[in-house]
C-alpha cells in the first residue's frame, strides 16, 4: 500500500512538472493572453480537464510556473556566488548569471520578464515570495560590500537591490523584445557591472563636498549672468 502511494505521488508530481514545462513553452511561444489551456494540455500530453486537477486557472498556472522557475533562478544565483569572497565579484556574478538567462534559457526569460506582466492577478494579488528571496540575495551582497568598505553605505541595501534588479531586468527585456539582435549580452553585462560598481564605490568626503561647492558656485554664476542679461534687456 505504501509502495503504491509513493508511486502515485511520484506520477502526480511528474505530470505536474510536465504541465509546467508545457506552460513555459506555450506562454513563451503564444503569449499569456493568447495561450489556451487546451494548447498547454496538448503540449503536455494530458487531457484538458487534467490541468484543472493541479491548477485553478490559467493565472494560477502562470504563478505556479513563476514559483517553480524562480526557485531554479535563485539556486543558480546562489551557485554563481558560492566560493567568491569579494562582494564586487559576487555582484558581477549575479548580473552575468541573470542576463545570461536570455541566452541560455530564452523561453524561461520570456515568461519571467515579459509574460508575467500580462497577468493582473500576479501583479496585484500575488505576494511574490520567490522574488523577495531574489532581492534579499542581492541585498545581502550589497550589505557585505558596505561592511567591507567596497560599496557606499548611504544607500539602503534593500533599495539598492531593487535598483540593481531594475537595470538588469530592463536590459533583459530589451534583448528579448529585440529578439537578441539589439546587443551582445556578455558585453552589456560587463557595462552594467562597471556602472553599478562605479556608482556604489565610496567617494572621499572631501572630494564630494568640493564637487558640491563647485556645482553650487557654477549655479550661482549662471543665475547672476541670467539676472544681468535680464536687467540689460529691460533697459533697452
């Protein structure tokens, strides 16, 4: 009886994974709105009604697919930074790994970057715990860099993490919408890392204050020039 139960459970899990794999292909190929449950069932090799034994709706299927795939993405990220000691190297690994998905797993990247935004249920109601884990992973690297003196500590780590994600997500979206013809992913990954690391690098306080004073002086001169020109114009 126990053997039968274990076999049934394994078969059920296998079928669920087949449906998720099929949903990934269909959503990437047809788009979330255009995709039909019957199309996903046919791709998975199951009856239409079988889908609803595992998922309440197409939105629920999309959310379940996101949870499953984000778990894999988070695992990849953890593997990518494992063994690295420098926060800068870890941040670089995260950027390269995330953007690398558009080349190594374009279907997955299409679903995570484009199609999820098409579900109002996902955008408005879903708690998004897996994505939260992803942001925490980035934030932990930022904190580590701040404590090591590699990154400026005036930016809250959780906000910096969202900024990092915003940049790499936008570049992934641009690549996907351009079908890979707009730019080289590896080169862009290097550029993003350069910009992030330079932006997060601490500046000597004296230099920052000197620049601020110089900018203020330049603004004052510009205002004075404008006032003079205005007065001269009024006198003619």
